[in-house]
C-alpha cells in the first residue's frame, strides 16, 4: 500500500463502543472529533533505568503501563429507555442494562467495553480505512458541561490490548 497523500482531520473519524462479543454496540452520533489516546510505545511496560553511583548501567522492563484516552460528545439527551444514548451505554443502563463486560461476568467484575476508532481513508482516495481497537476499557463519564453546545466528556483506561493499525505489545508472560 502506498503512503496516503491525504492528511486526515476531525471530520474523518468515528467511534464505536461495544460490549463483550459486540452483541451490543453503538457508533457515536454526536462526538466532537477530538478522540485522544496515549501514551503508546513499542512495548507497553515501564522501562526502569539502573545506575551505579550516578551513572547509567542498564535498563529493564517493569510493570505494565495502561494507555488512557478521552472523547467528548454533544448532548441531545441524557437517557432513553429504548434509544441508543452514549451515557446509557457507558453507565450500563436502560437500553444497555444487559451489556456484558468484556472482562467477563460476575457481580464484582468491572464493566469494561471495547472502543474502536475508525479513520476514513477510502473516501479520500486511500486504498483502505484505518482502524484501531482498544480492548477492555474502563470508561468514566467525567463531566457534563452546559454551553453551546452542551457536552459530556468521557475518559478511559485501556486494560487490554490495542489491536489493528496501532497494535502494541506487552512483555510476554
């Protein structure tokens, strides 16, 4: 595949939230186009440098690091018993009360979802779209803000792998 000559911007992306097995999913209709994710590096573990008397001697991988991200959505409504509303998906209620965590089932299992970011490429003469999936994300609704427009902001931490175009590894067990 040749290098794209089309720079992408906030109009080219879309965000999809999905529960375990993607049996319930939704594409955000009102996101603001400012999805963020990071930090990423070749191996998702802390690098610890070791020194002897103030001089670098070696380095080793330590514990796993967990990338984080955020996105914002405009508010059309807060909740609905049968329609797809992002706050209901994240808070696991109403139409999405039956969602199954990507971490498994159980009353003490945290509710986690997969977040897919799609970057449109084929509509801009690229040969493919570009995608990455953040698995097992714990999502927090951070803030509702009244304004022009009203918005709700979310943050998340990625407990699982990042797959597809931005795939990164952690140290093998």
